[in-house]
C-alpha cells in the first residue's frame, strides 16, 4: 500500500462522512497528497521510518505554516500561521501526512466542542451526543475512521475526556514532556499536547516523535526520551493499582462505575493488586482550576487586540473602540466569561483571596498524588462522571465545569494520564482513566496496551 493510496482513502472518507460530523475545520487535501508522494519516494529510496506516509490530523490549536490556524475562534478565522509548532515540525520530520485541522472548543475552553465558532462536532457513535471537548474534532475523526490518529491538547481533560466519549485512546503527557512552542496558549502552566489514536500502541508511536526538550519552550524538560514501544509488552504481575475513593463517589453514573470496576478486574486477572487510596483535596480541584486557568487565559488572550493579528472591527472611532469592538466581535461567550473571571481574580485586592489561594490548593492537590504514588504504581478511575451527554444538554456553565472533576487535578499536578476504551453504556463509550507519576508515560502506555 502506498501512502498516496492510504491518504486518498482517508480523504475520501472525510469527503463522504464529515458533513455529518463536522470534525474538520480545514482539510488540506492537496498538501496531503504532495506529502504522501514525498513519503512514497522516501520509502522507495529506503529512507522511511515507522511513521513515514501515515496520515494524521492536528487540532486547530497547532500553528501550521501557510495553513489557517483558527483555534475554533472567529478571532482567528483568517489567521494563516507563519510558522510550524514544534510538534508539527517533529511530525513532519517523521514523515507523517497531515490531512488537516480539527474542530475544537473556542480557544480550547469547553468540554463538549459546542463553543466552537465552526459549530458543534457530533459523536460518531450517536449523532445526538457531543464528542467531548475541547479536542472533540480530533476524537470524532479518529473514532469515525476519518484518520488513523490525531493530535490534541489537554489543559484540564481535553484529550482524555473526548477520547473517553468517542471510544478511543488519548494520552496527556507529563507537563514539560512535549514542547508547547507554537501551540496557541490557553493556560500556560497546564497546557500539554498529546496523541489521540485507536490504541496505546499507536499513541506510543506518536509520543516517540513528539516528546523531548525544545530550546523554544523553556518549560519543556531536558530529559531523555525512552522508546515507548520497548516497554509496551512488559508483564503486569505485581503492578499495584490504587482506586481513589473520591473518584467513585456521588455524581458518578453507576454504569460508568461498573464498567471501570470491570476493567480493574481484568488487571487483577493479569496479576495486579488493587487497593483503595485517597486524594483528599479532590473536591477543591474544580474551584482551583477555574481560578487558575481563566487567570492565565485572560493574560494570554490579551494579545488579541485587533492590531497585530486576528479579527479587526470595521471603521474604529479610535484606539479604544478598536480594542473593544474587535474583542467584542471576535470572542464567543465562553471565552468572554473566562476573560472576565480571570481579570477579576487577578485584580488588585482580589489576587491574594483567589489566585494565590488557588495556587496553594494546587500544591496540596499535587502532594495528594505524590503521597498516593508512594504506595501504588498507577491510579485508575473513570475519565468522566458520565458517558457522552446530549448536544445542548448542559446549558449552564457550572454544570459543564463539573464534567472535569476527574481530569483537571491531573493537570494541576502536572502528572500524565491516559484514557482507554472500557465498554459502553448503551451505545455510548466509557473511558478508563489511568494515572501515573511524573514521566511515567512508558508505564501508562504499557498498562493501557495490556488491556487492548
Ligand atoms: N473543560 C476544561 C476547560 O474548559 C478543559 C479544557 C481543556 O483541557 N482544554 O477549561
């Protein structure tokens, strides 16, 4: 099979099916076919690596040179990125073929993909359900077989929750494992890019290429990258699994709980031992996150002023009018809500009460995980309290924020997490979330792989 044949196959599926799903914002068919031909030539010359010629898709938050990079926002609807994100450079160097840019919540703010300027994405398992968010387009495209793998980003669950809702595998690496250079910033101390694919093995292939230090991201870590394929098949006997009791309490759908417990039994049959652990500060995670993330977002989004790039209003009266109306017209409601929250909590007189307090809570949440990993190797629980909900079902923002209960503490702590398919409730998939300590990606991929 040539890369051109493979690429054409997926492009045809996108053409035929994506009008129903809306998982792509931009399809770059011509560039893809050119890249596929280049990959086929490289292969003919014996220059091919494992990923040469493999099609994939990029969440529209990754800057791609010469290609529209909208971040799901009207603000960037006409923005053509002048450079590639490091992740994109690395994937190009590996010979992969990008088919285009996937739909997402506006500026990655959301849990359902409904805040996108380009309209919601539908869940391929059930068109009346959301695909999750914010990397909903990437998850839906992989689940529907429009592309074999896609890149997402995860600030508070945006890889793991849509992976769970769409029945695929999604890995959020340790903060600092993958360069953030060229990824449009949402909350810089939490953002991390990672692979979304059918299996942990496919995720390992991608992580092998995207992980590593980058001089252009001072928060990326100078630490060697192992070959994540080497340990995929390591035996699990003796693995110590912790079940955080706070992840199985009120608010968890009983059928999701049953599916997760069933998955844990599979691990026991493979020789793992299971015990209950506690992450006592879990219930502070949502309030802490929804102070820290909007605070960082309000600062990151101040660059969209209608002057340098992005949407500019027509006929401004003066500079203030230009700022105000460009931002008023360019940003959607959820983004404005976050900017208001963030500006408020950072303002003089409120900083200590909100932002500083939230940072202190963050420290405690991180410590909970480190304490738990003294006793167990990995933690397991649900990725989300329910399976995918109906489009339009969560109208008030707080009910949407509560969706993130099992995912956001992981970003606050900086540890890695993976969601793997673990059955269904009716026709909607359930995700098992597996968490490890900092830089435990190889272990998470190994544990996930054994289940698949
Ligand atoms: N749902 C969370 C939020 O809206 C997480 C989003 C993300 O991880 N990008 O902030």
